[in-house]
C-alpha cells in the first residue's frame, strides 16, 4: 500500500490535468492519481466522492484561472492589441480546448456536487464568451471586422483555431503567427 503523505491542491490538479490529457475521461481513475501522488486511493476519496467530482473541481479551477487572465482584455486599448492578447492567451493555454471537450463526457447527474460544478462551468463558458463578444463588438465598431459575420461564428472560429493539430512540428511562434494570419484574412475587413 502506498505510504500516506499530504499533497497540495495544485499538485492534485496538475496530476489530474496530465492524466486527463493522457487517458481522457474514460481512462481516468483514482488509482492513477493516487499512484502519481504516492498516496492511497483512500486519500483521494477523503476529498472527492468520485472521479467526476475531482474532474469538475479541476475544470472549475482551470476556467477560473483562464477567466482571471482573460479579464485583462478589458484594460487593453484598441482591437488589434486585444486580438494579440486573446490569441497569445489562448496559445498559452492550448490544453483548455481539449479539457473542455473531455469535460463534456462527464455525466452530469452523478451527484449534487457534480451537477453544481457543471452549472458553474456553464456559467464560466458564458462569461468567457461575453469577454470575447465585447472584443468582437469593438472590432466591428472600429470597422475592422466584417459586420456580416455573426459574432458567435467569429468567436467559435477563433477558439477552434487552437485545436488545429501541429502534426509536422512547425515551430510554435511560426504556428501561432500563421494561425493569426489565417484568422485575420478570414475575418478582417479591408486589410
């Protein structure tokens, strides 16, 4: 049996992220978490009734971090600077899109805590899109973005861009710059 030791929330969430990205929802197990933290499974069960609680708590933590950073977009003047800020933030957190997709597999009706966490996550997604919609409205009001393209399509297109796999190992700065260029040519009006 693994020797009991304490672990921090940050350590737990870091291991949770790594295991979710490696094993996805279906392969994620408390036993794997416990092995990586060098504790017993019971040590994890002291805090979480099931893996769905842990996963949704982790996702809340991750979204709160992202939203805290995303709020900075409001303090930036001008659409182009906001655009750079948003893309840089998204590519700084490329796993967020994949984790959101994994989170969609979590059954909602496991227990009350999971249901509450999923409701919070949904509200965080709405909050995230509000920040992005403000940025898009700025672009449209400054006559930079095409006003004929619906805002949800523009925001979806931007957020989906980080999900494009880089199978050929293109250097990160070239990859990000190329995606920025592709987005701009597709949504910018009169370059």
